C-alpha cells in the first residue's frame, strides 16, 4: 500500500468529498473549508481545511461565527499534514481546546484476519433496534466513563433513516453486553470507518477488540470497501499495527464550546 497515495485518497473522499453522516446534517464548502452542521446530538465541525498563513485567522473566525449563529459547539478536526504549520497554535489562540491526539491508521480489508477468535461463551449480536442501541450505550459508558446518550441518538437516527451506512455489533457474555463497536460505511467511498471498540473492565485483554475488528472487516469486504480506517488511541495502535494497519498521519480534535441558543 502506497501510504502517500492512500492519504491523498482519504483526503479527497472522506474530507473534501464528505457526505452528511446522518439525518438533519448538511456538509458544505465555505471557501477553503469543508464543514458539517447538524443537530445538537450530532457531530458538528470542520472536516477539511486548506488554509494559508495570510487567511487562516480570518477563516477560523468565520467558522466560529457560523457555529455560534447555529448554536452549536463544534470540533476542528486537525490532521498532522494540514497547513499552515502553526494552525494548532492559531486554534488555541482563537479559544479552541485540544483533546487527545490519535493516529489515523489504514489497512486493506482483504489483508486483515477474517477469523473472529471470540472467547468461549461470547457471542456477537447485530444491533438493529433501540434495545441493541441501549446495549451499545451501556458498554460505552462503562468502558469510557462518559455520557454516551448522544451517540445512542445518532445511532438510532442512522438505523432509522439510512441503515446501510452503519453496522453496529455488541458482544454478549451470558447475555450481558461486554464490548461494542460500529462500522461507518461512507457512501461512494473506498473507506469504511471503525469506531467505538469499547470493552468493559474485566473483559479486556481477552481478544474482544481484535475479534470486533475482524468482524467489521468481513462486513466491509462483503460491501466492497477497499480500506478500513480508524482514529487509533495509543492503547489501540499496537494491536492494530499487529493486525496489519499502517499509520497515515495524526489527528487531533480541537473543540470550541458554544452556548446553546435559548
């Protein structure tokens, strides 16, 4: 896999050519920026930017005005190869707060292990309804210690409006959800995205993360996607590297909080 060409293809298809990721969202080009604006429980933010030093501050200010007018907090998804070189510092100066840096990793679906290798007594269940979504939310809240209600609403929206764009799965042990993950299937793209992959404490280190990657890779292959991409945390990166994923660049969410409109 040519990493430079793959990164260029990723930028073209999932950033410059991004499509709305759920009902009520819209993606639009605003000069040197591609952004998504959607409901409060959806993802709002900057998908791509092609800024120069002379216009960066003005463009950043324009995006802040846009999301303030919409009453939406938003994220500037900054990739390691985005310019100008001091864009991160400019975002900080404008009031953005960075979250943890992750690594954008990619693998060809056909090169990934197809066997799930589930621990004994664990079964996978496809999420298709509200009961399944509740299990996904429960796993995420236990695994990550965060309120995942907005994730649940987004997933319900997708399953109701366009179920072909997402495949979610829960791992059950004696009927209890112990791990969950989802696969985002971007229409018109060569890339399917891995998201979630949370496992509750007590079930970590037993191969569930790897099993859910293999399960979703099989789905992506069957749907005709050439690549799997994932924003990998430091804890996941070594596992993904052993499975055959390669690092393309880094990605850091810069978050701007906006007070909701009354």
